[in-house]
C-alpha cells in the first residue's frame, strides 16, 4: 500500500509539472517553431478585406496581416472569416490571431485578448436621402440590416432597441439586403460605404447617424502574453515609422492618426 501511495504521488507530481509546463507555453513559441502564422481575415468587407479582380485578398486587414508575418519572419496563412466566426476561430484554435476590423467590447474581452489599435473605424447607420432619421428614437419601427455578432449589432441593439433589426450572417448579405430594398437602413462602417460610393457614385446611401468610433484591434487567444507583447511591439514600430499611416492612406484616403493604446 505504501509503495502504491508513493507511486501515485510521483505520478501526480509529474502530471502537475507537465500541466504547468503546458500552461507556461505561449502561442508565439508555436508560431516561431512552425514558421507559420494563421491569421483570420475578412473577404467581404472592403476596404478592410475583400477579393480583388486578380482573385487575391486585399485591404487594410490583409496588409496588416502581411506586416505582422513579415516582422515575425514566418509564412502567412490567411484564413477567411465572417463577422460571427471571428472570435470562435480564436477560441477553437483555428486561427492564431484575427485581423478582421475587430472592435473591442467588454464581452469579447472576457474570452480573447487584444493588441493595441491598428486602424480607425466609425460605425454608423445609413439610408436613402429622403428618409428622415437622425436619432435612435427615430429608428423605432424602421428596418435596419446588420451583421450578426458585429460591433454594429451590439451598438444598434443598445442605441435603438425599438428598431426592427434584421441580422445577416456576413457583410455581403447585410449590404445586399439594403441595396435590394429588403431593409430601409443598414448599420455598417463609414469606410465600407465610402468604398461602395467609390464603385457607384450615384448609389443612394447616406449617413443618418453615428453609432460610435470603434478602432480596429488584433484579436488574440487568451493567455498568450508573449504573443500579445510581440504584436504590440510590431504595431508600435509600424506607427512610429509611418507604415500604419501609409496603409490607412492607401485604403481610406487618410492617415490613421492617433490610435488608442488600450
């Protein structure tokens, strides 16, 4: 009995040490060892992420993903995601990080970590020129398209609880619902409508009200402080040397300006 007890104790200690060692490991170590970083990006949300005429991914988020992979000196594997699955892909280990116009919320902060901000982003409600709406109260009874699980979804639900919110699974479906007349309004980012207007200057989509200024952050799996620190180091250097401003100028027509550190 005594020998069995000692053996069980030794096995228990060994298991505990193995567990501590696993917990101490950081995803950055795995990325550097495998020489590849898997980054979730949008493919339906220009100018942040879309597919170009050459069938290659392009946008602010794509350029930022390439920046981080280059600075890590590893191969970049882009993983297309939609608004609803950006966070679940991190939680399930399908991606090492997400760069997908991701805003910061208290609920998300409970399950993922964030980098410092890398790009500006304004959320707003848009509609036709002749639709008289300028306050949350005036959205009551109006149909508004929004992408499920997005920042705009959370903001709209709080800002206009009496609006008729119609949720779609991806950004293309959200925008299409407005363009086809299924909804009277659409809640999206101001840069998205700028891209739409650039393609079609006669498009009847006009700013009705601002929901928030929600800068974009890199989303990272919980419990990887070395990875968070490394991404922040890369982004700070890119801000200092003008790379972040250059990416913003390229896609938004203006520099990123002052972005929050938290």
